[in-house]
C-alpha cells in the first residue's frame, strides 16, 4: 500500500504523545517486525489531549534504517525514549508501535485530519466493545477489557498483528490532536 507524503508526514512524530497519553492496547510483545519508511519532519510536536485539554511536548528524530527495509524513529517524551515502527492501514490510518527502554510495547493508531498538518491519535472506542470482541475471535486472539486501562490482547505475534492491521475508524475514537510546532 502506498501512502501519500501528506498522510504520513506527521505520523511518527505523533506516536510520542500518544504513548504518554495511553497506548491503544496492552500487548506482551511487539507485533511489527518491520517499520515502513514515511516522510517525517524531525522536530518538536504539540499534542492536546481530548480528555484534560493539556498539551504534551514530544520530539522525533529522522528515520533510521536498521536492516533491509526496516525503518524506525526515535521519539522522546519528557525523559522517556521510544523506538517507533509504523505500518500504513486502509482509510489513511497508521498503526504506530513504540518500544521504551524497558522493552514495553505501546501500539496506537493515528490519522491525518483533512488536508491540514493536524493528526488525530486514536484509541479503542468503548462503544465498539462487541465489534472488537468479534474482530479478536476472527483473528484467533484473546481480548480482555479491564476496568481501567486499555484492552489487553494475547495470542501469537502474527495473529495479534493481523488483528491490529484489521482495525478501521469504526473501532476507534480520538484521544488527542497533534500539530508540529513551528
């Protein structure tokens, strides 16, 4: 799938604030074994949370090629550092997966807002619980909805990846809006 330069321009930079705000799912392992190369403007980003309206400041590096076609970005939020991989999905969605220094994994979704440089960070929508349960069953993974925090998914890496890659806007809601600082 080829994504336009504008769709992916801010994608990697957005993951930082999203990681700090809350991952979309709790997983026990990384599911993206290869990150896609996207055009990213290295620098500082401002992300405003929908819930508390606070602004988070994040930075993103230029892309780095680890091996073959595996591309990662280094993102920071306060004193935390993340290695980020990105996978493009349908409907202009991006799956962002960050790993921190303790090796914890944080998957999150993002989407560009129209023709602007604004992006929405997306997490699972509570109203989509039945759809998420059905989607998990289709992909052979287990999903749990704890009283606090993001849903937990478990299963093989390939099945978790297929489940995450099958997401659409139907299962997601905005948690923050991000813009590159000028």
